[in-house]
C-alpha cells in the first residue's frame, strides 16, 4: 500500500444558501504540534462552533485550523427600517451643542448613518426553518474541511519524495561512516606507534602503558553502536512514512538521529569521519525541517 502522509498547510472553501440565507465557509490550517481549532461565525449560530470542532477532529490530528463562516440574510428592504427616535435625539443634541461651538451642522444622511439610528425590525423565524439553515451551514463546514483535507493530502504527496530523498542520503552517509570507522583502530595504532618511537622509551613499563592508553582510546572511539542505531532509525523512518499520521513520531525520531550523529562526531578519531558526521548532522537538520510539515 502506498504511503499517504499529509501536510499541515492548506485551504478549503464552500459556499451555500438556505431559507433566505447565503454564506461562504473558509477553512485554513498551518503547522501545529497539536490540533487547535478556531471558529468565527455569524451571530446567533453558536452551535456551529461545536459542529466545526467535531468535524475537524474527525479529519485531522495536528495543525492550527481556522474555520470562518460569513453569513448574510436577505435584505428585508428599506421600507422595513425604522428610526430610533431616542438615539437620534441624543445625536441631535450633541450635534447642536457642537454647532454652537463652531462645528459644521450634521446632514440628514450623516445622522442616519450613525450606529443605532436605523433599526431593522426583528422577524420571528420559524424554528424548523432556522434549524434547516444551521444544518445546511454545518454541511458547508464539512465540505470546506473536506477541501482542506484534500489540500493537506496534496501537500503530503509533495513532501513524501523530498523526505525519502533525505532518508536515502542519511543511509548513504552511514554506509560511508561504517567504512571510515573500520580504519579508526588502525589509525590510532599508527599514531601511538609513531609517538612511541619519538619518545624512545627507556623507562620500564612505559611502552606497556602507552599501548594500554591506545587500546582505551580505540575502545572509546568505537562507533559501531551509533552506526547500528542510525541504521535502525532510517529503517524506522521509512516504516513510519507508510503508517500515517506519523508527524509526532517522526519529530521524536529526528531527535534520536541528531543524538547519534553528535556522538559519532565526538568519538571520531579521523578527519574523514568527522567530516561525514558533520555532513550527516546537516542532512538530519534539513530532514527535520521537512518533518515539521507532516501531520
């Protein structure tokens, strides 16, 4: 079965209408360690927030997701509007006082544009009709989140070959490190042999002590365990890519990769192996940056 990892960045949109209402739903997501859902909707439709969060939890495990619903009811018409005389009187009193101080007198259209002056009479909405509108909006949220899921899956399809390439590079570097590590013991032996010749030891037991130190250093420089663990790690990475959602586990695996690479560098006794270790760390860091985008 092919891998289907998903990314955490995407966008989805859905539009709809029901019972004199029209709306548009937009769902966006960015990277996040856990799943966080934020909702914005039209006043009076508080139940949609619960629907949006439940719908998102069915589809996603990570990411910061924002769902916004912009709804508009059919305009009841200007004839249905009425003037709030009390609020208008307050505005007029204030305007007249300012005019006495030299301010420009207010215009009629300016006064009517002030908040609270014009009111639309509340209409009793049939509960069944209202429930139908809410259900249709909730279906629109589902559709937008489905589109978001498709977008995130598309990002995952683009990420997969990039991540696999980095894992392949790590495998190649580990193979080079294994070849170089085999030469470390010989390099240490040669180094101490030359030092022993330079010292021309005459003191009893000095030669034995030097060889004991060389053996201890060779043991300390043994990197076979680190290389074995790195081999196990890139095998685990390939397996996780086939078992989404894998983002959290891959995050942890990157820490383990870097820990072994750091130990490899600290144990290195040759310039060549140190160079391989530094290159390995650079590739692991590049892989970690890509893994941050995986759900």
